[in-house]
């Protein structure tokens, strides 16, 4: 399965299949990169995935530099330090290797290597889109997790300590020129991270599907991404060497990122402060908050959730739409449990007294603005309380 390398564009050119990482030198040549900066984290630096990338570059006689200081939830200092190395070493392109954090930093690096102001000036909500004039040096994305889909996205999410929250840097210039999806690079991902990142992919697909923006192409992609996650996430979690499951979860993650160009919803607004304030893995935070948001959205999203229930195999043809929709919430909760995620923010060291301040930060986040049901700050507080 997946022994033949497949290439397709949407619009990033994607190389998919076992051993695809060996095509990295060709990708560098095609994109005009002569000395890349490999951006990764300390954990990935010690894995066979990094060895595979370094070997491919060394065998081709290509010089490269490495920045391996990316945090689990990337911070502004990660970008500034790697951009400094990028400039001093004379790099002309970035290779993001790892999960969404490394990929997001690799995108911000090529911008900050040229930008003389503060990173916060580039925040989307602060008019950063107009300040990024591009073109910037090319980016090649090599994910080792199946969650964010950052390898085909136009955004970089970085925590600003100055602002005390995550900021979103968004521009078509940030879209990687190449994405290399090699299922073999995800085999070593532990079960918990497989589950958490997989729930990120699932949430991307579901929130983009219910987002009230007309984009039928994204809707179709989101539906198939959900189908793949339902079919393969539990398998990938139980058996990390299941290449069929690993490869299909990579595709589901990529499809989720393509779909959410429509935008997302309240689950992501709740999840972002949990990562910033308490260091929760983003996918885990999504999984903990998603069921409460689904119940909140049940009536306006009933047609979408009823379809989701069908993807889980629920015989919905004789059910009322709202009943089928309610069944989908139960199915999602059951799946979250089966992949080993313990529900309840209380079980992940989030104190109840923090929920008020968290809801204020969640309300500042832009994702809830495209939730299918409008949210007030009080609504977000109640969703935290239900998730606690």
C-alpha cells in the first residue's frame, strides 16, 4: 500500500507515498533552494524522520543548517531565533519538519528573515496581510504528524508573550511550494500524539463543514476527510505500524487544512487559550471541547451532524434529523474515548477558576466568528464549564 509515489497539486504540489522523503533533493532543485534551514523540534531531531531528511540532503551533497528549538506550542522567540540563524547562515529556503508547530515556524521564518519590524505587526487581525508583500523564499513542508495540515495551509499560529495569546499570520505567500507526505515518517508517533493530532484533523473537517460560508468544494473535501478519520484514526492509534492507516490519516489532515479555508468555529476559539495558558496539545484541546460545541450547535448544524452520524455507520434513514444529529455527538464522544483521550478539562490540570479568564481570551480569538451559531463570551464560558 502506498508503495508508488503519487504527485498532485491543490495548489501546493504534494508528493505522497512511502519513501517520498527521498525526493527532497529534487524538490529543492525545482524550487530554487540551494541552502535550506531545517526547522524542527528537539523530539523530532532525535528520530529516524530527521535522519531520513538529513541523509537525503547529505547524499545529494546539499549544505543545510538546522534549528531544532521549536516548542510544542511555538512561541515568538522560536521564530526570531531561527530567523537570525537563517540570515547569518545565508539560507535561501526553509524545510519544516515535524508537527504543525515546526511547520508554522518554518513559514514565519522566511517572512521574519526580511521583515524589520515585530512579528506581532504581521498578525492577520492587525492588518498583517497587507504588510506581507512577498514573494518570500520557498518553503518545503514535511509533516511527521497527521493533524494540523499546515503543509498545505496559508497560516502560521504563534504564541506572543507580549500579547498573552496566539496570533495568526496569514498570507498566500506562506503556502509551501512542496509538501512531502511520507507515511513512514509518522510510524514512530506515540499513541497519545496520534490520537490528539488526529482529533485536530477531525475537528478541522467538521468545523469547516459547519462553517456558514458558501464553499461546496471545501464541503466535499471535509466530508471525505471525516470519513477517512473515522475509518483510520483508531487503527493508527492502536497500531502505529499500520501504514494504510498512517497514510490515510495524513490525507485526512491535509484535506482538513484545505477545507478550513472556509474558516473554523468555536471549538478552535476555546482550544487556542488552553494551549497558550496551560500548554495543552492543540489537538487534545480540540477533542476536550468539541462535544460541548457540537451540542451547542445541534439545531443549526443538524443536517451536517446527521450526515456525520451516517459516516459513523448509524442507520439514520428512519431517524428524525435532529435525533441523528444528537447521535453523532455520542459517536464522537465514544471515538474520543476509544483512542485513549480522557474527557474533562479537570483531568488535564485546567483549574475551574481559570475558566472565566479563558473565556475572555477565547472571545478575542477570531475562529468563533464563523461558528454556525453566534457565540457571546458568556456562551464560551458555559462551553468551558460543560467541558470541564
